C-alpha cells in the first residue's frame, strides 16, 4: 500500500490536547493572556489620554488572534461553541465577539501524523493498512471535530475518510463550560443574560455530531429521501470501515459553493432554489433538518451540475407539532395576521415564560422581517437586499435591548441558524429566488 504524505505542513499541525486537565489548562492560560492583552491595551489608551472602554480593550487584534488560535488548537467543543455562539448565521452574541470567532468556521490545525496514525491504529487495529491501496496523510480539510483525508480502498474506490480528533467526545461538557466562563469573565455577555439552556442544548447537539455512526445513519436517510432527485449528489457510506470515530464515504467531486458566484445568474438562481426547496422538504416532509449553516457543507459538481451535500452531523429531528407550527406561522405571516402568528409561535414553544407586550411585539417584528422574501410572489433579489444585516441587527436588539434571550426554544434557534445561513449564501451568490412558489405546496389549503 502507498502512504502519501504530500503537502503536510508540519508548522501548521498541532497535537490535540486529549485529556480534560490539559484542555482546561489551555483555556485558563488563554484567559490569562487575554487579560494581559486587555491591561496592555488599557495602558496604551491611558497613555494617549483616552479612557479605555472594556470591550475595546478586549477586542484588540492581538486578543482576537489569541482566542481564535487557542480554540483552533483545542478543536472539538471549545472551537465549536465559538461557532455556535457566533452571530454569522443570525444568533445572539454581540457582533464584535462574532467577528473575533468568525475565522473558526472552517479551519483548524490538523493533527500531527504520529497522532493521526495512533487514532487509525486504535480504530482499525495494527494492520489497518490492509483496507487501502493508498492513504494520504495530508488532510483535505481540518475543522472543529475532525479532519478529512483522501484514500483509495483496496478495491480501487476513491474515498473520503473523516477522522475525529482524540478526546473530543470526553471534553464536550467541560470545554463548553470553560468557554462559557471565558465569555462571562470577558464582560462581553451582559450579566443578566442566561444562556445556560442554549449551552445545555449545544452539549447535546455536539455529542450527537461526535457520533459518526449516527451521522452515517442520517446520511443514509438523506440518500433515501433524495434517491429519485437527480439534482443532488450525496456520498455513499462505507459501513464496514465506519466507526463511532471514523466516517468513511465515497469521494465526491465538487467545487466550493461560493465558487458559483462566478457562474451565470441562471445557475446561481437554480442552486439556491434547490437549497430553499430542500429546506422546506426537510421541515415539512422529512421532519429532519441539517441545521449547520456552514457554507463548507455544500459543494457544486460543475460536470453533472449537481448540488453536493456534505456533513450530516448537525441533523435535528423535529416533531409533527413543531413542523405544523411553522406551517401555520408562515401562513399567518403572509396574511399579516399577528394574532395567528402569536398562536403559531406559542405552539412552537415561544412565549413559554413571562413576556412583556413590547418583547412579544419585537419577536413578531423579527418574524415578519425574516418572512420578507415570502411576501412577494416573484423572485426576491437577495443580492440587492440588506435583509441579512437587518435580521442580525433585529436579533441583537431583541436579545440585548429587549433582554429576550431566554425564551426561544433550542429547536427554533437551530432552525433559524440554518435559514439565516441560506439567506447569507443567497446574498453571497446574488441569487434571485421565488420563495413563495417553493413554500406554496406546504401552506394550509
């Protein structure tokens, strides 16, 4: 068997800290260095005769790099919680902190070859090479929970092998708690904000994502759902090599979805229509939604003109009542019937706690804003709209000014992240899509 090691950048790889003590030590060290950076920046501001603002002191380029680099080194939940709490797809942290964490979305330090080889030996045994005619040690991609390698099966089939970083599963709870502490002491999150429910849900979500057998099952489900749809291309699972920590799939050719920005308007519109149509099918037919809005989860095969779907770890199953609630909500929003919108939101799980009339109205305003592309029965031009920015600002105002962090159900938050991500992608591709036509089959008669 051939062992390929091309393009490995040793200065870019770093050993994943696999035990809780070393991971906590890394985060504690980070907190100290961030605090030191704040003091240094404060001293610089005072020397200039300025009164330093705590947030300005924290959000220096040096501190942003310290936080992003350390979380990229830790990988796993420490990195993922930065992505989950980022506002890039419409969540609830201040934009300044989101900017600090934005670079974590699709890059991490790969494992050194020695650590990678140990993982392969642990999962497949001493003679793991017998399964492959070639295995490339340089990863194709390295992200928060694992990295992807190219290999060739001993039967000649080209494969993509997703390998989980060691220690990720065991560190999820402690990593999220430690990062939450870091966010709290930073002063960026207002003291009155209680985001424990969101963090608890993030732990559950990450534990699900870290189970590659579960992801394989979701991937098989999506292949079944879309088996008759020629517009989508989904990898095949190689089950006899897949474990809870390694997911082996057929290699699928594709270019990054953002590369479509250089292609024709017709092609961009078609691809975004496919993605929105898939979202509605997920919510109303499958009752299973891939909720991660990361653009890296999509590629485009320019030869077959198929949309490539990758990464099914962040799938969430939704109840019939939840799905029906959104059917009623969209219909009520199109009718601009705020009484019916309140009833639908209540059925979904909003307003379960005491809420002031002004807070309730603010929620309705955000929903109405999010439904703006549905209001017109013609193509909505995402490239000419600042909708994504207005949604972000409205969401920030709702959570910070109206202090309405605590009430939205976690299921809705993850769904809204996906919807916000599609809006952002449509804006990036300057796509024009008639969402009303795509939604129409699912509205009440």
